[in-house]
């Protein structure tokens, strides 16, 4: 089965976009790590479970910012 021009064009655009998103996320990773360390340290004073959820929240929020 051979793919058409349109299918090939769309797949190339998706691959290019995924590469750009991954590069943006990797460039933001050091900042996210630093912020998550601070969030963990502050929230650990209240609860370790809350601190873990806070770190997950930082990375989810960072990923949503990268996607926008």
C-alpha cells in the first residue's frame, strides 16, 4: 500500500511538530526541576503526599505551558 502526497505531508508536519514540542520541553526542564525542588521543600513542611502532588503539578503545568 502506497501513501499519497497528502498523507506524507501531514505525517511530516506531525513529526516536525512533535520534535519542536520535545525540544521546547527539554529546554524548559532545568527550570521545571528547580521550581519543583522549591515546591517540594515548601510543601513537605505540611505533608509528604502533598509535596509529591505538588511536584507532579509543576511538571503537568510546565507541559501545558510548553504546548501553548
